């Protein structure tokens, strides 16, 4: 399916769940594979990105059983992975390729990682540089800054690394290498990125300390298999939160969503814009905070978004842009340069598409200014092969003056295979 046409909706209503958290699903496979014992995972996201991670570890000799409900990973211990007989294909998943590069840097074998045409354009220097400081030998296209990457694993030494950007992928890649390093590996960030790795490392028994500006991991400690229940992904929930906020006469309850403080920047931003959002039945599952989210349609206002909230909402900005397009006044986004190196340049892609819908947008180097409007035009928009842009533009269609055709939507399967049926289910015409 290359395109879809979505009609305006009268309201968004119902009770739904969204698929499991993509970040946690990735990490459950990786840590389960190098732990001792059998790890069981429930709520695993079976999107293409996570399946790329699963296939990579199967290629390294890990027995992973999936009965459709529960994933069972027979861990091989810290040093039990086998040299893969072929190139490891990470598909479209930046999380897979960056995190697995860190883990492979500590292995005593040779490996090569690559991905699809979009992933091969994404910057890899951000993990290659610190891993090389630890002693990894990594080569690749464009002087090792682009995939495919060839990794000669082996002895690593602990380092102190100050990351120039706040990125959970960079931090987690170095943390995984740190499990194999001699001594302590410490990663610091300008502001703390999402902490799923820290929580799951603790859950599996790794030796680490969390500091105000980062994390320290001590190498050589074996991990122990655990049970993992994956909550709903707040990045997936964000599209439906925005849909209910901007569509009149809406009320939507989204059950069992992960509300990790390092990921709830989108909720903080939408609350500041005047959104009626309530967290109900807050609880903890497998070391992660979880809640049900009740959303009602709201009159939003433009705000300034910058600083430490940006890393906590970095994946949700395409959806936030749609909320801004319907808000009264101007929403300014700054300190979001990281959006330019996602699956596509999300600043330019969202700006171009919003203009097609009649919205005034001014790009800046590290963000944009969006002037909201009560009227969005129908027409044709382009996802640019980016799953989050495809879903965000689909949400915009609910409040447009006419139907919107979204092109190149096959990418949605990477993170939310059931998105379009679920959007249809909650949208009353």
C-alpha cells in the first residue's frame, strides 16, 4: 500500500490500546540475548524495526521463540554470541544499528551491519567515534561515518565520554560496549535523554550508577534473565492524543501507556498548549511507569518550545507540529536540530507538508515557527518515507476541509502496523 486517503472526522472517541514500546522492545531482545537464562517478553512490538533486532540476534546464534503472545529468549551469556555468517541487516532501524554496533564492539569476532537506503544515509560517526576511543576497530563508508559498518570486536577499555548531543541511541550504544570494557565507562549528556536502557540494565542486574548528567557502567558483570512486560508506546499514543485534542467533541481513553518521565515531554508540551490530558491509574510494570491517558478535545494555544523538554519529546515532534497547526497563535520550536538527522529531515519535511495544507511555517536551523489556523486544506502530502510523518499527516486529515492523500505509507509498518485500522476505528464520520 503506497498511499491512503483519509476523510475529515466529526469526533475521535473510544477506548484503545497502542502497540508495545519500540525502545523497550529493542532492549529486551538485546539484553535477553546476552543474559544467562530464559527471558520472557510480553507486549513486544512486532513492527519491522524490532523484527530487525530479533533477526540480527538469531543470526548470532540466539534461540528466540515467538508464539504470537510471548517472546522467549534463551540467553547465551555475555560472551556467548556467535559470529554471524552474513551481513546483519538492520532495515530502517536507527536504534538497531547504533545499539548493536556498541554491543558488537565488545565481541571477539568480525561483523558487518547495514540497513535500507534511508538508514545508510543516517550519521554513524556519533557512535563510531566513542566506540573507537574504547578500542573498537570500525570502518565504513565515508571514513566510517555511514553504513555499512565493518566491526572488529575485541578488548575494550572504559572511557569517560561527553556526548555533544542528548541521544539515548548514543548513550545506549556506549553502555552496551561498557558491559564488555575493562573498568568503568561513563557517558555524560547536555541534558538527560530517555532512560530505558538504565532501567533495563538494572532489571537484568548490570552494575551501573546514574548521575545528574549521565550514567556509569562497570564491565565484566554477567546479566540474569528476567520477565519483561512492555507497556504501550507513548510515541504511538501521541498521534491519538493529538487527534483527540484537535478534533471537536472528542474523548479518548488510551490504556496501559508507558509514561516514563524521560519520554513524557510530549504530554508536558501539549498540557502547556492547553490540552485536556489526564493520567489515570498510575503504576509501575517491569521497572517502567505506566498509566491510562484520558484526552478530551481542547482549544490549543501556541507556545515556545525549547531547552530540556526537547530531548524528552524528540520523536513526537511531527505530531506536535499538527497540534501547533491547529493552535491559536505561533508555536516556536528551537534546540531541535536533532530532527534533521532522523529517518528524514523532519524539520524540512514537516514544514513543506504543512505549507501544502495552508499553514504558514518558517524554518530555522534548529526548529521552526508554525502559525496555527482553524482551517487546514485538503490535498496530497508526502511522508518522505518517514513513519512518524506519515501518521502525523494522517491525523491532520481528521480536521482538514477536505480529504488528504498521504503518499509513501509503507514505512508505518516499521513502528505501528495497526495504525490505520485503529485510526479508522476511533474516527466518527
